[in-house]
C-alpha cells in the first residue's frame, strides 16, 4: 500500500501528496471498520421513523467504510498507469517483484505465528506438538473464506488476500495497457467508458436479483482498471459538477442497497454505490490545489501497508488481555445486563490501545532491516 507512493530518483513522476491523503483516508477507514470504536446501537423505540432513521444511518456508516479497499486499489492502479507511461515494462516488472517479495514475507510471518501459537498451545495444554499442515486447495491462497479451515487462519490473513488480489490486478492492468495504449484517443475513451458502464450495469443486475458477488472475488475490482487508466489520460481532474453527481449517486444507490439487503443478498464491493463513493472521494482529494500533506497524513500513507498488516494482531492480543483482566476484576457482567456505556468505553479502549501499539510497532520496524516490508 505505502510503497506505491515512493518514487525513485530515476523516475520522472513527482510525488503527489494528494495521493497521501487518499491513502490516509483509506487506512483510517479500515482501522475504524476493524476496531469498531464507534457502534451505532439500535435502541428499542415505538417510533417507526426513529427505527428507520437509525437503520439508514448505520448502513450508510458501513457503506462509507467499505470504500477503503477500492480506494487503495484505485490509487495503486492509478500510480501504475502513471509509471507505465514514464518507464513502461520496467516499472511493471519492478512493481510485480516488489509486491511478490512483500507477499512472501507476510506469508512466512503468518506461518511463523501459526506454528508459534501451536507450540505454545501444546506446551500449555501438555499435548503433543505437530508440524502437520492440513491439505488445502492452492486457490485458497488467493481468497479469504471464513468457512474454510485454512491452516494459517489467523487475524493477519487479510493482508495476504489484499496483496494477491493486487498482484493479479497489476498483471491484468499491464495487459490492458498494452492493448489500449496503441489505440487513438477517442477509441480509448469509448472502450474505458463502455467497460465501466457494463460492469456497473452487471453489478446492479446481480444485486437486484439477489446474486451479489462475494467480497473475495477478483471481479469486484476489475472495473477500477479502466477507471484508473481514464483518470491518468484525462489528467486526473473530473469537473466539480460531476464530482457532486458522484456523491449524489453514492447516497441514492446506498439507500437503494439498504432496502435490497432486507430482501436478499447483495455484493460487498460489487455495488454502484461503492464505485461512485470511491471515485468521488478519490476525485475530491486530487482536485485539491496547493495542498500539502501534514506529518500525520504522511505517516498513515507511508506506513499504510504495515498498519494494515499488523493492527489485527495487536487487536487480538489487546482484546484478549483486556477481556480476561476485566473479567478477573469483575467489572464486566453478562451481555444481557451490560450497560451500553461500558460496551462503548470497552470498544474505544481496545481501539485506542491497539492503534498506539500498532503505530509504535511500525515505527520500530521502520528502524529495522524489515522496513521495506511495511511501506
């Protein structure tokens, strides 16, 4: 995530700090989604209007957060097409090699954690430790399936899912670039717009018929290849009135999705609302003139990969520690008797501690030989 914005001296692309803002927003949304410091609770009420309003607000909150992953992907593909125009095939090879190295590193880390926990568990329970790894289909390395008993099924696995999806998208984007870049400008525009419309219509039809795509499928993100290419060709900018239209479409289709969820299954990312919201935020950030990223924005952007890869581990550790400690001290009761304010304070406390430990770990790793794997 963070490495895409790092430019080599030999490249002609100047670092765009507006992309730092996009990536800072993305990683912040992911932290909010995973740590859940804020929870919209449905309070029992006889008033239908309040119930409906609460449902809409909670769903719009969720829909807004789900923009995070498409934002990361759009930013990565946008930078790829910029670099392809600057240095062509070499930039493609460099990006693939870099992502593959990161994927191998975090895969090894996952395996190490898995066996470390297994060994600790066997010592604690006084059982025999086994190096046995269950058989699994190779394709399962490229998806995140909660129903499948993956041998390294731990909290850090989403980073492997994201990296594998990104590697495949990078390869497909290069193939698309080879084909489309040889065509004239009008043909390029027609092809890109046509593909975008077809994918949006396809997603809408799937959701209207309650056959939405699962969140792990590559098809969810193919639409961002022509979008990224078109943005680079158009010089980033989208007219402000179209940007406003994107926000309106995000709101309208988001409300539509809320009602569709009540009658059937719709996709997580394969939705017109998510596409419009992603493009609206991306365009709004890149339309900022004379904007300079603050140090906090630069930190979130530069280390977005490390934050994404590490925070789940700390969340798991902090949650277990706080839960066991609080139960031992007796200040948490059964869920049915639990005061709402205590639940919120508990979530906030876990989120804050997890975030602090995550940021601290990233800072330490940045001073170590592993710094190239966190940005």
